[in-house]
């Protein structure tokens, strides 16, 4: 599945709506809550730094997947462009929060 996502082999609609909006939001929300709980309980930086960056590989994978799926998409070119740039912006936002 990772290879299909990375190569753009997943349908753009599925990539954008499921992998970015649904799973990306859920993963980043869960890891953000865990990070803030760890900060409240004053965990060591040894745990805080990896916890903060935990969703980053997924965010990069999904961003590349959407970008490549958009390039291979036979659907609306407007949706493909909107999906590409909104995914980049959304993943930057999620990675920073």
C-alpha cells in the first residue's frame, strides 16, 4: 500500500479525501493530544521530540502521493491542482500544530 501511495497509484479522490482529510487529520490530532499530555506531565525531551515528529513521515508520504496522483489523474484538472496545493498547505499546518 505504501508503494501505491508513494507512486501515485491510488485514485486522487481517495488519496485526498481519505488519506489526507480523514486519516491525516485523525493521526495528527491523536499525536498532538499525546504530545500536549506529555508536556503537561513534563516528560523528558527524549520522548517529546520523537512524539512531536511522529506523524511527519505519514504527512510527507501522503503529500507526495497526492502530488503524483494529481499528475496521473484523468479527472478535473482544477480539482487536481486544488488537491495538490491544499494538501501541501494542510500538511504544513498539521505538522506545525
